[in-house]
C-alpha cells in the first residue's frame, strides 16, 4: 500500500507494518512456519490452497522449495495483481495461480480447469485470529470442505494463555482490527468441532516486533531499513510503538500457536 493513501489512525496493524517495510507478518515468524512445513511433509506434485496470499511470497517459496502446485486466494485486487506479477517474474505461472476471492466463500472459488478441486493442504497464517467465533467456525468449515479426505490444514495464529477478553480489547485498540486470539484449549476445540482433528500443535512467544525475530525473519539489511523508516516517520513510529507496548504488556499471556490438523 502506498504510504500516501494510509489513514495512520485507522489503518490495520498489518498495513502499518507493511508500510514500515516488513514482509513477514506472522506472530511466530519464519521458524514457526518452518515447523508447520516440516509437519506437512509436502511431496512434489501435491496441491496447496493458501488463504489471503497477499503478494504471493509464501506461494512462490512453497512452489520453489517443494515443487507443489499452489492456488492463492486474495481479496484485495491490487494485491492480486502484484502477486500475479511476482509469480510471473519468478517464472512460476504454470505452478501458481492467484485468484481474487473471499475466504468466507471458498465454495465459490473456481479454477479454470476444475471448479470442484480439493486440495492436499490448506495454509492460513494470521487469518483466523482476526475473525469472530462465528467467523472462525465458518472459515474452518469451508477449509474442511476444500480438503481431500485426510488432507491437512496448516494454521499459524495468535493465542492467549489467559485474560482473553482483556487481550481482545488491547489488541483492538493497538492494531485496529477485531483480533480475538483463543486459548490453546479453545483453538483445539474449535478446530475439532468442524471435523479437523489436531495432529500436532506448538505454542511460543509473540515475536513479531522483537529484534531477534525481526533479524531472523527479515535479514540485517531489511531490518535496518524498517528501523530507519520507523525512526524517521513520526506517524508510523507512533503506531508501531503502540503495538509493541501492547505486545510487551501482555507478553506473559500473548503468544503464537501453530496447528496441523487433518480432515476426518
């Protein structure tokens, strides 16, 4: 998003961090995502449906590393266009398809060659946390419907060890979206109630704005550019520091969770 178009007071947390130059917007960072991929055990030729594929970076990484076929769903038409351009530049247009669509209506997602296609995997990172309880259930039901029998859902989200209501309030104020992380037990219960049986899960710290995780996720040069952008742009700095204070205030109870669940 061009910074000139940002409403600095109302923009969501991920828009603010993207404006700062951050590319990895997952609460547990690359390390947590890598653990998900290890659990998945992708095989060449398998199919992955990625929810909210943004600019296509994850899809490109998956296709290159594992030789899987990826379909990305993204609601924002500008992001779809940018993702398609990135895919083409990577020479992966035959392996990756980016479609404009709504994650609440995965039943309406149609591929040119097979509108009823089911997938070996569905991947969603930092998606379910932003939904209401009813929204979480609806998306999970749609995910299950688009998985092949015994297909796997790979999820990377925020979780609250305690004080769920207080954390919901604090996050809504800091990141300007209705973030509703659940406890470990409530995430598992929500998944299994929709026919997705947990095979593996793991919890850890919320490291999105921690220096060590930023260096691991973004590298030295990009991290330096992010820090420079924050230091030299007062409106950006104000929002980023407010988010960081919220994360630090609730660091004992706010973390990330990754889950690998199988359709049953």
